[in-house]
């Protein structure tokens, strides 16, 4: 089934153990790996409220990234245990605004912070959907309610 994120305050936490294939020859996490972890955390967040990403795709809906900003603050090393903290911000139209941080498990250290925006598209027509499929809309409402109420 995969890893489900843990709820902590208004953040969903997705644990990661840094594996050799996540790093370069110096044992430092390659910059693109953080993006993969953040995507895994977003998919796990949707799964935690009952939406399997594969089911969305099968229904003809996809959620591509349309905007992305990352700030790399400190390198993560092979063997470290970190978590991706994710929060879905309140809705602005059909944009899903995610705030995500790759953090240490036992301290307040934030290694990478990011803002990622997804929009729903019709996979067959290659056009932006004007409204979310009902299953996704319910999941989003639950995730944003959780984020605003803790």
C-alpha cells in the first residue's frame, strides 16, 4: 500500500531514509531527489484521504506541476532519516498550492523548502479542468480543512 503520512499539527509528515541511489558520489542527496520525495509525499497525502493517484489517472485526470519554487538550505547525507512535511494551502480557484519542507526528524533543521502548484487536467483533451472530479474535491476539502483546523 505504501507509506501513509503521519499527521502532526497541521502538517502531514512523510518519512524518508536516504538511500545510496538518492545521492551523488560524495554521498550528498542529488537536488532532483528532493522533488521526487515531495511528489511521493503529495501522492501519500491524497492517499491518506482516500484518493489513489492511479485511480485519478484512470478516470482521465492528472495533476501536473505548473509552478515550482525550491530553496536549498543545507545538504542531506546518505543514511540520514528525514521527513517531508506537507500542507495544502486554502484553495485559490483550481490551483493546489502545496507548502513542503524536507526536515530533520529530531531537530528544527529545514534542509529544503518548497512551494509547488498543481492543476487538474483532462488527460484525453489535454485541457485544464474547470472543476475537480468529485472524489478529488472531497479529498482536497478534507486536506485543507485539516490544515486550517489542525
